[in-house]
C-alpha cells in the first residue's frame, strides 16, 4: 500500500489517537473508516436532496414513479 502524508491539527490528532486506542485499531484504519463514512453520508444527503428537487417537478416525479412501478414487476420473479 502506498502511503501519503496528510497534515492535521494537533486537536484532530489527539482525537484520532483516542479513537484508535479505544477501538484497538490503527490510526490509519480509523481514519479510513471516517473517510468512508463521510463519503457515504454526503452521497446519501446528495441523493435525498436530488429526490426532493425531483419531487418539486410534478411531471418528472410522475415519470420517475411510473418507471419505479415498471421495475417493481420484476421483483416477484420467483428468485430469492
């Protein structure tokens, strides 16, 4: 794995150190988890915001709902 250096504040380093100690994991593992969680949170927020904007456009929302109904018929296809 290629390593890179990132500058963080002393306060953030102290928090990262405590999180690593309390979880029994390395600081890089904790930092990786935090990055993934932030990415996931932002992606979900952006998705929710996009759906809210879509709902404001009645025509576009109707088309989306119709497409969802078409896809739902594929769900009970007898497969687990």
